């Protein structure tokens, strides 16, 4: 099962910028076309539920599972 630290590692390996750290990590990435992608990652060490993971992948990271797995 996917863990929050896997998403954090993906962002670090894929060139996302950590722009804020509170009780969550906040990352952003400016894409070549000017689109700004953002994601918020829990500092919890636990697992990410399947439904929530699908939403993060689709709406925030906007990458395929294959791409994601190649970066972690």
C-alpha cells in the first residue's frame, strides 16, 4: 500500500518545490506551459487510502501510476 512518504519522495524526485511546511508538506511545480500544480502531503507515516490516492494522482499530481512509480 502507498504511504504518505512515497508521495513526498515523488515530489522531491520530480522537481517539485517545498514552499510551506506546517502540519503538512505543501509542494508546487510550475509546468512549462505556465500551469501551477500543487499538492499537500500529510506528515503522518501511515498509508493513503485507495480512493484518496486516486484523487491525489489525478487532480493534484496529474501523472500516471507508471510515471509516479518510476520516480519513487
